[in-house]
């Protein structure tokens, strides 16, 4: 059997195993090991199985992952999310749909120190949805804005998605972080516009909240200093070259710990919980990375990614057609798979096409992350929606999915804008 045929069978078998709910890291490890053993020999497969976990687990560059996760955990227990929401609420709560808009802005702020969409969505659901229910907000708008706002966690830096993409493609993680800032602000603005339109045509969806005094408004700004200082410390340090992304992650984690200590939210219980959650998430991500590395080695031996790239180039399709086809693949997979799993599975296969078609890899990474965001709120899986369902079980999944559609349209508009105007993503990285 030829190496190409073994590769095709391996890819098919991978999707079969995923359909049976096998963990993607284990599935890729198993198929990668089996494929290398068939193409070369069993000894080569065992060597790969022995070397990759050690190499990835001891990688200095990969230490950025647990450090940013730890920063997000400390930010969570410090109560930063509540402080941001209260501050934005005091300025926008009196507007029609103001609580929903405050939720989007607060999600953007918390995403800037969290890096996880699911964590952002779950945290803000606990803070914002009870408040919106109190003022009689339509459940579709209340849950839809939280689900959509939560997706900003994977786009606004520091983003675990950008870290994984940078590792897979060997692109600068710092430049990817910088590339996500303007698109993140654009997407948040489009989400706000979607709320304004909904409340304009259906005023009952988002009743006005209680107005606040100027003294309350100004005092609320003081509560945002932990988030702002942490974000500018980490991102400013990377942009101006004071430290690398890995060093920034360490400084950010320590800074978040200091904030938690100052706010008197740290104790043995919260510290232990933060370390355990960080360890669990890191183990899950590293298992996927190890599996992806082994599977990528198998694919490289088959030559399938490069054959696919040459075939696409030979078809002489317009570059935009190729891009749209790749994005449709991501959207389709996003309906049934986790976004990190899709990224780790598909990037090694599609990246040679990106290079052949001469797409800017930083620009493509931003677009891909936004497309994966869409998958987080798209049925039938929509992980962010199910996370919010766990927080507010009284609202049906159907109602929640109805609420995300305006935000899906906003995300598509954002993707189109970045495709038409690449400098939206590339302006800051090009000036580093």
C-alpha cells in the first residue's frame, strides 16, 4: 500500500474515531503512531512516541500556555469581571439595550486578561444574565449577547488560539497577538451595533436600566485599573519589545496574582483551585499538541499536504475562491467540533496551501480564529451556548440559539471586512 493511500485512510479513520467521541489528542497519537509504523517501521513509530511528548513537554516556548491560563484564573478569582461589568453598566445601563451592550464591553475587557472564550462566556453569564433578567430583557438577547461576547476571548489577546496557531505554523505569537487587537475591537463594535438594531426595531427586547449619577460613573472607572494595567503591561511589553510572549505570560500571571492579593481574594482554597484548573487545562491542550505533532509527522511522510497544495495551485482557482473554500471547511467542522481541535487538525493540512497561494499567515490566522469563533455559537454544538445553558438552565437551548443569529451576521461582516481590508489585522504587526 502506498504512503498516500495510508495517509488518506489515516485521515478517514481519524474522523471515524472523532465521531465515536474519542479524545482528539489520543486519536491523532494512535493514528500517527500506526501510520509511521506502517510507512517506515515500528521502531520509528516507537521513537516518535517516545521523543515527541518529552520535546513538547519540555519546550520553553510552550510554557506560555499554562502561564496565560494561570493569569486568566487569577483574574477570574480577583473579581475583575464583576468590576468591569459594574463600571460599564454605570455608563451604559440607562440606554435601551444598555445592559446587553455593557455585557459585550465587559466581555472584551475580561477577554483581554483571560484568553479563553469558554471561560469568558461562563464568567460573564453569571454576572450579566441575572441583571438582565431583573430588568425584563428578552432571554434571546440576554443569552445571545453573552454567548457572542464570550467568543471575543479567543480573538482579543492574549489568546490561547493564537498561541496554538503560532506554534503550529512557527509564526510570531507576539505579532499574532497584536494582529488580534483591531479585529477584536471591530467585532465588539459590530456586536454593539447588532444590539442597537435589535432594540431599535423591538424596543421590548432591551428595556432601559436605572440611570446613575456622574459621581458613580467616575468612581466606577477606578475599578477598571486592574484590567487596564494588566493588559497594557502584557501587550505593551510585547509590542515595544521589552519581553517575549513567554516572559509576558509569566509577568502577567504574577501581575494577576498581585492584583488578587491586593483585593484580598487569594487564600489556600482559591490558590489550589486556580492551580488545579490550570493544570487540567494545560494537560488537555498539551495532549492535543503532542497528538498533533505525531499526526503531522505522519502526514509529512505521506506527502498529502504538499500534494494537496500542488493540486490546488494546478487548478488555477482565484485566491479568494480558495480562501472561501477553506473557511467553509472550518465553519462546517466548527458546527460539530471544538475550535482548538479543528485548528490542530486542519492547520498542518491546509498551511501548505496558504503558503502556495501566498496568503499572509498572520492575516489568515486572524480570519481563521474569527471563523472558529462562529463555530462556538453555531448549532448543533455551539460550545459557548451550552456553557451558558449550564449557568442558566431555565432558558432553553432553542431560545439561546435564536439569540445568537444577529451576532453571527455581525461576525460574517467582520470577516468580510478583514478579507477586503487586510490592514485591519496587519497594521499593528507591520509597525512592530
